[in-house]
């Protein structure tokens, strides 16, 4: 697997690390209700072969992904996999996220493992001078990344790709709390469109879905679903958003338990960017 090309010019900025302390709504996060159905994956395969099937439990669950198809071997042999448990005291670096999002319409697509929202007009972010084009946004419930061992009710992944193929994923953690009006068009559309592809959201600016602070953890990792490719620059926002109990329940009614367990950090470094 190709390794992420890290900006080696990162410098130390910012002040003390503030840990996330408010973790709510996670008590039932591991409840085994409504496991993801092992339906056909979108992973590429030879034209004459049926796509390898994978799931979040049993014989096709995360512990076996690497055995299910030749192109999935990174899931078991990779040494820079995601998600991870973010340590409590990462080093400080600088490479701010510059969102270039504009109002757009979105279409929902149910992959069988999550619901993706695809923008119908180009969207992008810039990180460290590199522009990454928005691919789609999807979610996991409960969260995939944990922070100092703690999981959240959900985690959203804003997937971006640079011109040379490198991925940058902005992760947004969601705790159960107050109803979040900014997210209502998304949280309404996801359960409504589960199992089908349809127009879902109009006139949404992705920036409105992000927390006020874009301070984030950054590390080099992988896709958290097969083929687990290790070409992902992870940008995990430190401030969780809050979603109402009904909003979380809506996500879980479409797909729940679709979180890969945390993977070994090995010799990777997690840095923190205050911006
Ligand atoms: Zn994801």
C-alpha cells in the first residue's frame, strides 16, 4: 500500500491540549440491535466475479475482512489502519483545514453499510496547500474513532480526494444532546432514504454541519471499510457536535453497529492542530 505523503514541514503551534470531557449518549452505543446487513459491497473486483461481501459481524466481520478478497488484504496485513483510539496528549502541528464548501444539493445513496450523501456540484477543502475534492459524506453509529478510550454515539466522515488520488477524511464526532437544527435536513433524509437512492437535501452548505472550532487531530491511516487502503489523511475534529436523541435514533434505524473496531497505532504519531 502506498503511504500517505505527510507534510514534513509541520511546526509546533497552539497552546495546551484540551481534552474532550463531555461524552453523553454512549451508554447504549454498543447495543447489538439492527446489525448491518451483509449486502453487496461497492468495492471493485474483476468484472466476472461477484463483489466480495463483508459485514460487521460473524464470518464476514472485521476480523475476517482481509481474507474475503485479494484486494482486501490490507485489512489484515496493514500497519497503518483506521480507526484508532486517539491518545490524550498528541503533539501539536499546523496545517489548518480551509473549507471551500458552497451551497449545494445532495443525493442519498444507501451502500448497504451506510447512507452516503453525494453533492451534485463540486465541493472542496484545502489542507496544507493541497486541494481535496469532496466525494461524499457518510456515517457510522456508534463512532469508529475513540478519544482516550471513549466512543461517541455517531461519527460522520466527509471524504475528499486530491488530484493525485490521496484521500483526506474529515471526521465529525456526534454526542447525543440537544436537537441540532443545522443537521435536521441530513438527519431527516438518512432514515427516509435508507435502502434506496433518491434526491435528499437541497441548498445545504457543508460548513454548517461542522462544529464552530475546526481544531483537530491528524494522523495517517486507512479506509475503515474494505479494501482498507492506507492512503488516508485523517482529520478528526476535536469538538463533537450534538444531535438529539431522535436524530441519533434515525441514524441507527438506517444502519447501526457499522463501526470497525479500533486498530493498533503502531509507530504512527497523532498530532493536534489548533486553528
Ligand atoms: Zn467511514
